[in-house]
C-alpha cells in the first residue's frame, strides 16, 4: 500500500473540507419570500419552486388578550397555505408572520405592551404555537416593527428566549419537529445606539433573522434628490445593506443566522431636469413606493449602477430607483460570498413573472 491509513484519512478529510467550502460558498440555506395577504396574488398562483421558505403575512396581535389571531377574511387562505404550497413543492417550509410594518406606531405599541410582562408574553407565545399547529405551519416569524428603546429591546430578548423554551417543550410533548422561529428586524438605518437589538438573545434563540435592508433612502423622506433606495454598498452615505449586515455581526449574531432583505419594489421621483437623471440628481417631488411589476420601463432607459448595486430607470421626468435583476443578482452573490444564511424578498406579488425571484 502506497498510503498509510493516516495519509488516506488526511486525504479524505481534506477532500471533505474542500467539498464543504465549495458547498457553503455557492449555496444559500434560505431563499425566502413573503406572501402578503392584502396583495393580489392568490396562494394558488405562487410558484414555490423559487423558494425554500415562504412567509404567510400577517397574523395580528389582539391588544386586549395579547393573543395572536388570524382575521376572518384571511382564515381560509392561511389555513390552507401550507397544503397549497406543499402540493407543488413539498420541501418548502412555511412560517406564519406576525405583525408587520402596516400597523405603524399603534401596532408597535401593542407589541411593546405585550412584551413588557411575563403573563402577556405567555399569552402571545402559547397562542402563536397553537395557531401554527392548527394551521400546519412549520414555524413562526415575529415582525415587530420596531422595538425602540432599551427597555423594549430587553423585553424583545425575554420574549424570544421564552418563545424558544416554549417551542422546545411543545415539540417534546407533541413529538413533532420543533417549530422554526425567525424575526424580521431592522436593517441599516433602524439600528442606532438607542436601538441595539439583544444580539446574544437573537443568536441563542432564533433560527435566523430577516434583516430588512431596504427603505434606506426613500422618496417620501428625500423628495428633492434621486436616491438609491436599497443600496448594497454606499461610498457616499451611511446606510446600505452591507452596513446593516456588519452591524448585526457586531451585535454578536453569526452570519449563518442572517438573511439579506431584497425589496421587490422601488421609489419614484420627478426629475427637475429630464436630462439630469443620475443618482443624486435634483428632483422636484417624491412620488412614493412602486411595485417592480408596475415600474414603467416601457421605453424607459434602464441603468445599473454597480457602485451602489442599484438599478434606476427614467423617461421624461419620471425616475425610479429600484431593484432589477442585476442588483438582485449582485445582492444574492454578496449573500453567498459572505456566508450569510441566505436572503428573502418583500414581497413576492410585486415581482413580474418571477423575474426577480429567479435572478441570482
Ligand atoms: C453611480 O452613481 C454615482 C452618483 O450618481 C456616480 O458618481 C457613479 O459614477 C455611478 N457609478 C457607476 C459605476 O456608474
């Protein structure tokens, strides 16, 4: 024998290591998508083959009982969500998302109140687990937008710790696989010294977090200048997806638990001069958010700016900063190269024939 046992062992473990490296640098564990129940897309029209995880959004928080509820208008589609998805792609996991950005400060206050006491946290936790099981979801996703003080962050930490203990106990008693637990959390601009998430609690108790690395520069707030709404990198300003990920790593959450947010929409501005149509050129008006599929690029000139990894398009004085297939591909490549857990889209109905969902 030319090789000793030790040599062949070394050879095999080196090969395994190379394989593992290759695998982790080319695959993302999660390709997630939020399905928003108030959008036009029927669950039966979702093509789940582009995703590993689908989030059914949103369940509500009842401020009287502190229980999670599903509104009667959504009861039928939520209760059949998993079955409908799995009839097409049976490996896709589904999570019930609770909360969301639509409720504004009122909803944020309901979460803050619920999380402030052990008894109300227990109502939330027990009802969420019951709803997940009764409706056949594989997991739960907390969308509290946003805990916004030290005290609320501490309570957020207590909530997810008790949530994890409860799903572990439930799994033992039901003999079912433990429910997945994730949360949608602030990206770059939402993390300030006054609003540091409890990174250790997140790392110890959630399977991963969806980092909402979008809405960083929006036309409602910056009406006088065109902007890259969700830049991957930003050499001229503070906020970017990369900066958000770096902050999360700084909070003590490993990259393997971070999913990068991909917005399937952009923001519209009115240009001051139709011949000056670059990022940061003068605008006269901010015209709000527009779905990717509604961005009128018919005859519009589309540009990809690799400095920010943002697309924009313009026609006359109409100007849209948004994510197109090029910027999505750049972000997906970033997520893979940096060993992130993966990426997710908000929200899939805004896509145009799955063009963004299959990019990357
Ligand atoms: C991206 O846009 C900025 C601002 O308009 C500009 O300075 C930069 O040259 C552009 N980058 C590329 C690669 O075109």
